[in-house]
């Protein structure tokens, strides 16, 4: 799988998320400043709530813009079979017999990307699974607690 194409898809998804968030923030901002949002009594907080919502959405938009910049300047690395998992690794991991692909990225863990016919989940080194993967090598097996259960892992490949 080409990681450059995967990286482009991650950036495209972040841009899509930014567009949706920008539209929502504009709508909230308009609602917060609209004449109908003026308080009719001291208990009427519609305008205030819309203002808080617009502020939160603007903050999220700035975070996504920052993430886009980080991913646009992210140097991708190809990993040899004997190299340990590190940032920008694309790994295939089996957990209790079921295989999944993960991309180790600096931000936006939880982002799902369709790439080369596979669903790839972006995870960060700070996530529980990311912490478990960092430093592991192809072929390693280990068990870890996930939620309330114990999961058996097998690192199938790193690229």
C-alpha cells in the first residue's frame, strides 16, 4: 500500500471535516447574533448558548487546520521488516484472529480511511493501542487488557 496516497486521503478527510465544521460554526454564529436570539428574560440563554457553540466549533476548526498543516509536512518513512513500529508506520495487526490495519499518526486518532480496499484506522502513539504497538516488531505476539477483557495481539506486518 502506498502511504503517500493514504496521507493524501487523511488530509482530504480532514479538509472535509473542516468544511462541515466551518458551515456549522457560521450557522451558530449567525444564530447567536440574530435578533431572535436576544434574551426575553434573565432566564433566556438561547443567544449565550449559541455563542458558546459557535466558539467551540471555531476552536475545533482551528485544531483541524493545525492537524492539516501537521499532516502536510509529515515525513513518511518506509519500515523494514525488522524495524520497530514508530510514527507513520502502517501496521497490520491481528487481535483474537481478526486482522485490521492501523496508521500511526501524530493527531486525529479515530479517523477512518478507506485505502486500497482496506479500512485503515488512524491511531496516535498516546492511545492505548498506539502505546502497545510502539517499539514492537513484525511477528511479535502479546496480550493486553482492553476495556475489561484480555486481547491477544499478533503484529503481522509493518510498512
